[in-house]
């Protein structure tokens, strides 16, 4: 078994260390976050650090990189208070990944990648047309993380849109039927397959 100490991590080449640490926590959900600024200009960015924070109220969190590295998504959310999260399928994986490029302010990643924005129920932020699982959120909190200059962004779910055939009788979402992708590291995308569902565990 390979053993890597903290001192070795610190001496690694930057991108090698980034790949290793981004992989060590395992497969992650990956989605596109859609926002608009106060002038209505659209922004779209891929995020792989989105997570459930609670069901009552329905809260979702994500980690935004330092402002200098990824300013547009966070500034738009702070300005308007609204954003969308859209699942990614194999057919748009390459376009979704391309949204991670550092486009200049005012440049729409929708236009740059060929993805199509969609507006539903007067939500001001754009959804990704064709995404079978998408939802809008209202900003609740932005919490700075001092140790590395990132931000924990917490939103409350407002509207959920699901393709037919995904929602089970008990509220479970069979995401494999939507071909929802997951990710590993900074640039790898994976399909999923169901293994099992177990009964509620009791002692």
C-alpha cells in the first residue's frame, strides 16, 4: 500500500496534488449552476461540490472557490438571490465541462458552449433546457471559509422540475433513469448503475 504523508503533499507539484486531493473523497455529484446578473446577463458553471444540508427546510449547499478564481456565479447569486441547479447527462458532458473555462465577465457560457437557457415560472435565473432534473433556489447564507478563502453558499429550494418516470412512490429519485452523471477529480465524468436499496437501518 502506498503511504503519503502531509509533508509530501505540500511538496507535490500543484496540479498533481490537486488531482490527488480532488479524487480522495470519492465520486461526487456534478451539476450546472445557472445565474443571471442584475442586467439579466446569463452565467453557467459546472460544480462538483453540491450537497444536501437538510430536508426541512429544504436546503442545498455548495462550495464556491475564492472570488479571484470564480467570481461570476457568487456575485450573481448575491446580487439577485436566485440560482438554478441542473443535472448533467452524457449528451452534454463536454459542453458542461467547458463552462469551467474562465470566460470574461458578460460572456454567456450558454452561448459559448451551445447549451440553451430555459426560463420557468418567472424564475429570473436560467435553467438548462433538456436537463431532466433541475431546481431553483433562494439564497439563504454565504459563509466565508477562512482557511482557504472559499465560500459555503446555502440556498432554499423553491421549484423542482423532474422528467417523467424518475419519481418513486416514496419520494426516491431513480437518477440512473435520468442518466445523471457524477464526477471524480477535476475532469472525469462517470455514469451510474443501481446496486441496491436497503430498509431503514435499526439496531
